[in-house]
């Protein structure tokens, strides 16, 4: 049986944890905001909280009550922003449809925006002046560096231009002067993916991209996750036993833990001078 080579995200995540465990314990807490009725979001918050515990980081989860509106969400963010004991704020997306996501995330102060979602963080990334990088961007950099792949010398295709993955990654590469970059919106023609040396996925459509037509030695970094018709957690990428010449991140257990590690790394960097 042919085996496609997995990218060892667990090793990269462990390297970050080892680095962070050497730092002094953070005195401030990290706040996670999530809709109370969002079962998936609650699960992700608990995963982040459990990872934070391994680093002696006080991760506190704050629920948005059922039916909470934009004003109530902004009020919670403002309260945490004004709390000197809070060193970072994470808003679990997506928020309920009745809440204006833009207003809420843009109310997070720049110095507490560990997810780099607000307009100030986005502008800093675009202008090449970031204090920290969005977790998806840093995760992509970590993987490419580990594989000794140079984004300036290869064709890159980003499939999906969402707030958490595609948009920040494409913005970062464009700001760095990467020219051979194609961004494919969800629902567009996927043909450019077949010509990419580096393929970055973030649509949340299970098995959207098949390995069968991809280039030899392509790197597939899959941030997508969703459940299929059988209730199984799957990524955007569909591996193939007939291909052993493609490197890819598995789902689950691939980019997810590395994203969390980089989120916690951002928190430690932002609170470095306040502890």
C-alpha cells in the first residue's frame, strides 16, 4: 500500500510548548469568549483551555448568553479590555448571526488581540509591522520552514479567503512580496490548485481537494475542518493511496494543535512586558 507522507505538526507544536515552558509564568489571564449555545465553539474553547493548562496559563472561558446581541458582546469585550489582569482576548467564531462580528472583534485592543482579528492587527500584517502574526500565518510559516520550502520560489494557491485562514495568509504573503500567489474563493474554479507547489486550504468543505490531480511533491496545509455525512471530522483535503509524493497535514491532529500553540505563543509575547 502506498502511504502519503504526513507533515509532523505534533512535533512542531511540542517544540513551541518546550519554548514557552521556559518562560516565567504569566500573571495575567487569557479570556475566551464563546456563544453559550455554540457546542462546537465550546468544544474548541475547552481544547484551548486544556492546552493552556499545560503551560500554566490561566485560560478563562466567558459565555455569551443565549440571545445576546452585539451590544452585550461588545460590553463583555470592553470589560475584559479594561481589566488589567486580562492579557489577551479570543473571540470564538462564528458568532451568532444576530451579532455584528466586525464590531465585536474590532473592539478588542490591539495589544490584547492574540488572534490578530481586529482591523489594527490586519493593518499591521498588511504593512509588515506586526508585533505578532495571526496563528494561521505563523503555522504556515512553521510548516514551510520545517520542510525547507521557499514561498518566494514556488507556486502558492490559497483556497478559501475566510477571516481566520485564507485572508490573513494571503495578506501576509502579498505584503512580503510573494508574486506567484493565487487565491481561490469558495465556489470558484479549483483548477489553480492542481498547479500549486504549496496548497493552503481553509473552506470547511470535506474532501474538496483530491490528491489525484495535484503536482508531484506538493505541500498541502489543510486548515479546513467539518463533519461529513457520517459524522466524521474531515479536512478539505482528500488523500489518495495512489500518491506517495505529496506532503500533507492530516485532519484531525494536523494544523489544529499547532494553531493553538501559536495562539498561546502570541499571548505570551503580548504579555511579556506586563508580567
